[in-house]
C-alpha cells in the first residue's frame, strides 16, 4: 500500500521517560519526512499521570473523539508510582485500545545485531519472529471485581473473556501476516487449553481458519512451553498468535531476546483505521529526566507507524539506519549504563538516515 502522503498524528508522550524517547522519535520522523517527501501535522496531548494528578483528568471524551479522526497515535509510556496501579494505564492506554477497537497488538521480535542477542550460540539471524497479540479481550476487559473488600472473606474475580469474533480476527490476521512475510510460512498458536479449558475456542477457530491457508504450517505450543522454546530454539518461530495476557507476557521475554526493552516496539492496530504505536517498555520512573533512556524502541515504533500508513520507504530507511548503527558499533549496546545519552542516540540515527537516503 502506498500512503496518502499527509497525516494527522496525535502524540501522547506520557510519563517517566516517555517524553524523552518520544522527542527522539519525532526527530527522526521529521528527518524521514524531509527525505522521502510526506507531510504530517502533530498534535501533542498532555495526558498522563502528571496531568491526572494536577487535573483529575485521564483522557477526556472530547480529545478521544478528536484523535479518532486522525491517522495515528504515537504514545510514549504511561505509569507513575504516585498513582493507584493501573488507574492511568486503564484510563488512557486501555481506553484507546478498546475505544478504537485496536484488536491487534503487533510485536516484532527482531534482533538488529549479534551482540544484542543474550543467548549462547545464537546470532541476530536466529531472532526474527512476530507476535500477534489479541488486544481487546481476555483479562484486560476487567470484567469481575472485588467483593467484601478488605475483610477476611474478600473475594476477587477476573474473567478471561474470548469471543468468536475476537479470536477469529486475531487468528486471521496472523495467517495473512505469515503469507505476507513469506518467511517461515508458519503460525504458532500459543494458549493454555490444557489447563484453561475454555481456551478450546482458540484451538477450534485456529483449525477452521487455518484450513483457508493450506500453504501455511499450523503449529501449536502451550504458553509455558512457548517460553521454553523461545529461549531454546527462537529461530523456529515465524508468526505467533496468542491471547491478550499471554501476548503481554511473552513479548517482554521476546524483548530480551532482541536486546532489551530499549529496542522493542509495537503497533496497536485496527487495519484501515486510526491505530496507535508505542515502545513496549514502561515509563521507567527512575530514569526520568536523566537523558539516559534508550530511544530506539520509540524510533522503531515510528517506523512501524510509517509502515502502517503506507510510507514504506521512510519506514525501511529508519529501520535500516537503526540496524546499521547497532551493527557497526556506533551504538555499542542498549543498556542505560552504556554511557550514551538519549539525544545522542537520536542524533546518530538521524545522521544515519541522512547518509543512507
Ligand atoms: C504493554 C504494557 C501494558 C499491557 C500495561 C502498561 C497496561 O505492559 O503494552 O505490554 O499490559 O498491555
Ligand atoms: Mg507489557
């Protein structure tokens, strides 16, 4: 798909290191637009924990409606220890994911350089798969609650919800993606149907939808075994499809295979509609304002956004520049203790984009 060339992008930099890494993402967005020739307008929104603490406002309906009419949302990170756990995350991230029906959370697990791979005997070539995480159901619906709170008879309940519609569209997306990638031509369903018997809905729908894709291999792993295989034989995987909570968990493990949280990015998608792009890392409050956080994940999120919008050339340019800068040692590693500052890394990638064009 080629893009329409002119985009409205909502920016929610959020909490902690969010604003610092987003600034570098916006830096390379600008460089890429100048080089490849697309236009965009950004509107920055102040939402996040600081804003909540000052105003009691999370993501007001008016802004929600305005953003709905844009092309994409670029999000930094949300989370602050001064707020009740999950409150701001739910009010902003979940409101966007659920409210815009962003039913796919796409999380590439790709290592850009050999030295980033922590596994003995594995190289960057061995780490290249993608997780399709269902993004609008499961435990994240927060159906359930607490009864007799604070008493010795307290009961807490959380419902794992799967609908035929939700499961089917995630699985179909995964098969289409395996076809498009044309790499391992394999989709691995990850579930826990041996213990959570209602997950049988995933098994059946996977079988049914899979019949429409005779050229794609249908594979299966229980989530615990999947964690084991991700360490033992990561090169085996091509596309993984899984439910919301397991997808959340296995992609943090996946991020470590790529070299750490500083490099892993994601897209929350509803194909054809406004979608949201973010690094998968959190707000890392202890690094806030120190100019130490690695902005690569936030930059790769920009590349994913551009790819989604149809600006393939710009997306590839950013990704290749990141890869090259990591491979040639200009950016030696991704740890916060590497001595490189957030904006220094941003400048290195911007220069690499200019030189590569
Ligand atoms: C993620 C995050 C979120 C999630 C949190 C911040 C609610 O961990 O995007 O992976 O659990 O989805
Ligand atoms: Mg997570």
